């Protein structure tokens, strides 16, 4: 099992995708999983793109908000009005 996890992490790093983070720093302030969508907008502003995340039946589960920060892309998943996941893509 440890080998599988290590292999998956290696693939993510090689592909330029960082594992999901629990927080992300915007200057001197920090966005944390569980913060509200309003706090996200206050910290990062409006996203450059929003995409709906649907389950296999087509029902809306969340939204993925895309930001461009310092040469990388930040994907923030917002579910039920709260930050559910933070991903960085280099």
C-alpha cells in the first residue's frame, strides 16, 4: 500500500500537480479548507473561471474556481458555500 501511495505522489509531482492542500497563503492572509466562499472572494477576488463539478448522474456537487497566482494555477473546490479542496498546478 505504501508503494502505491508513493507511486501516486510521484506521478502527481511529475505531472506538475501538487497534492491537495489544507491552506493557501494570499500575502499575509491564509485561506483554509472550511472557509466560506465569501472569505475566498475577499482574499483572492473573483476567479478567472468557474466550472461545475457533477456526479456520475449529472447532479451538481460543487464548483471549481480557478485562479492564476504567481505563474501557477490555483483550483479551489467550493461545496455548499465552503472551501472543500485547494489544488495548485504548476
